[in-house]
C-alpha cells in the first residue's frame, strides 16, 4: 500500500514539477534558448543522477520510514540511512538536479531560472517551516 501511495504522490507532485511544467515551457517556447550543440547531452548526467537520488529517497521512506514522501503521509520512523545520513533533504537536491539536466538538454533559459527558484523555495521551506 505504501508503494501505491508513493507512486500516486510521484505522479502528482514530482510529475508536475519535473515533467508537466518543463514540457509546457518547451512546447510554448517560453523565453530565449541557448544552443549548446552536442554539449547539451551533458544534461543527461544531472538528470539521471537526480532521478536516482529521488527514487532512492522514496524507497528509503517506504522501507525504513514506513511512510511516503508526501507531507500529508510522512514516514512513521525517522529515516537516517542512505542519503539521509549525509543530507537532511536529499530528494530536494535530486529535483533541482533533474531540472538543471532538463535545462541543459533543452537549452531553455527559463528552466535554469525554474531550477534556481525551486532551490530557493526548498531552502526557505526547510529553514522557515
């Protein structure tokens, strides 16, 4: 059941942040583009790394924390293994990495701004709330 709730959360929240919004930006051609040429494929590195981080964090929440990454259904036990041993919120780092990878792949300047906005927003969320 935890896996199902996590999959639903993943489709709704990270799916919107990491798939829907970037697709809309690219399809609408919002803002200027940078032409990186073949170097744009370097965006695959942060994109794949970010996805691995996110999936690992979600799996740790389910297996070790007996909960989901959703704020409304948090882990019942504190997760201090895996990436959580080193960073307080590694899933946020993973999300920013994915967006930076998408920005490099597409060359859309607005996605770089989106990544920065997400990083600042996550920082403020963790520090203030």
